[in-house]
C-alpha cells in the first residue's frame, strides 16, 4: 500500500528521494502533482502547461507518454529533406513497492491500446536472435502483473545534459522492450487524463490518533456503533487489486488507483436496560456480559457477504468470493497488500489465528453511586475500507479487538 508525496518536495530537495517508504512490508510511495508543481509547469501566466517531465522521480497523478523522436530523410524534387518522427506510448510508471524512490525502479503499465492494464516485461539475453552478425532482442508482449516477477521491473536512468531517459532491466539477464531501452526518450504527462482521487492526503497510519481510540462520549448508550474515525489512509494501484470478473481494460478505465482507509469505531456487543429502575432497594451495580463475537468480517461492496471460512489464496492473490452466485464475481488482493494490512493489524494489537468466533464473558461494575437506566458494552473495531475512484465501495474488512472492551452507563 502506498503513501503519497508532492513532487515539489523532490524538486526542492532531490536528496529526499533516498528516504525509505514507511516502516513495514508492502509499503511504497506515489508522487503527485500539487499546486506548487502545477504553477512551476505553467507558462504564459498560467494559460499554457509544460507537460515535459525533466527529472526523476516520475509522478503518478497523470497518465504519461513515453516519446521518442527520430529523424528520417526523404527525397524531394531538388534535394533531400528531413522530418521528425515521434513514437508515443501511453503508460503509468508505478514505483516498485518496498523501495526508496531514489532506486528509480518502476512497473511500467500500458495505459492505452490492446495491452491496456498489462505490465511491460523484459525479455532475456538468451532469447536474442542473430541476424547479419548482430544480436537482436525479441521484445515480449506486456503481461498481467506479478509482483514476484523481476522481469516486470525496470530501472530508469536520467541522461546527462537534459538528453532524456533510458531504462535498463533489474534482472541481470533482462532486456527491456525497445520503447524503454533506447536512449533519449522523453516523458510527457497528459493534460486531459488526471487521476483526481490521487491526493497528497495519504500519509499511512496516524499512530497517535490510532492509539487514542474513538471518544466514548461521541455517541449515546444504546447506539449500535460509534461514528467511525479514519486513522490511516493509503492508495493501491489497480495492479494489486482483482476487481470482479470483468475485462482488465474496463477496470483500468474505471479505477486506476484505489483508496484504502483504516477506520476505528466502537461496536456494541451487549446492552440492557435497568429492570429495577425506580426501585430504591434494588439498583444492581454489576452487569454480567455474555456475548459471542465474530473476530473478522469481510463484505464485498460493503454489503454482500463472502463465503464462509477464510479467504483463499490463489497464485499470490487473496480472494474474497461472494456467498451467493448471483452476487459479484468477487475481489482479490495481491498478497503484498494483505501482508501490509496484517502488519498494521498486528501492530495495533490484533492477534491472527485461532477460531474466528470468540466467547466473551465478563462482569462490568459501575463505579460510583447513582441510578442507571441503560448499559452498553462495546469493543473496538478496526475496519479496512477499499474504495474505487468514483467513491463506490469495493471491500470492507472488519477486525474486532476482543481485548479492547469498554462500557457505558446512562
């Protein structure tokens, strides 16, 4: 899961790119264009926008084009004329998860054409063919993302004196596709395709706020839940999410980046009224709490139940399947995302393993004197919420902390 940082931070301080992503597995950094960067890229008093990217790291908040200019000659009536030819490939450069931006390593995702949503892959040295005493690389077609496939990673090198970029393979025997390996290509961002949901507000977990837990006074006794408090925010590029059974190109057009938030709330597990209200001789100071709690609950779209049992892992993807065949085709999270979620949960004290159902039996005692009318026993729920760019819910996943229980009296 990725946090976001404005590109102006690296324009003002290039050394900042060497800072590691937030602690923990499956963590990365996305670069977004803030207002300061937009102002810098504007010409003619803001009427024109300079779309050329001149330095690393690359931003992810807009679709980009890798452009390569070449000159060719053709015969005119009385002379040989020349003309420029521009080759253009629409892509999104997604930083490789787990690395500082200074490594300049990216998954290069095709953003248009028949391979939209696929990741450009390096071929191997051994696959080269020989023609006229020259070795020729055989480019491979883009393929579905696999975070464990090092041949889907390239390192971008900035050429000196502003002569553009080139890419080299991360794999020792890898050969990047031609449009990336040749020297001197330029990168330009699209003025029309901007991923508006990608903002600077994703800073990971707000640990002090998370430790504080929601205010017990923010809701009345008898309420089923307290208002949720957002204590963490990230983004997940679509390559880490398998959203339904539709076509990949439809997913890309609908949602290039998903927003992941972590919310906290109190959930009632037991409540009762005082049966002896008004009886001066019998106002019990204690309440016996008995409840059975499901420790985790996943819902597709925030409403549709998933199949009983734990989500299944298939080919490195954690799948949430609908309980009924008439519902959606399900949703899959790359294990990189799940490992990050699990790390955040365990950091917050939630223990994995054991039975999913847990019996809670305890006695709550009212401190102090006075009458009480209502009693409620609440436990802390931490919920991961995955949303699409249009605001629709893709998945909610609740985790109940059975060791964090509070009571309210009224």
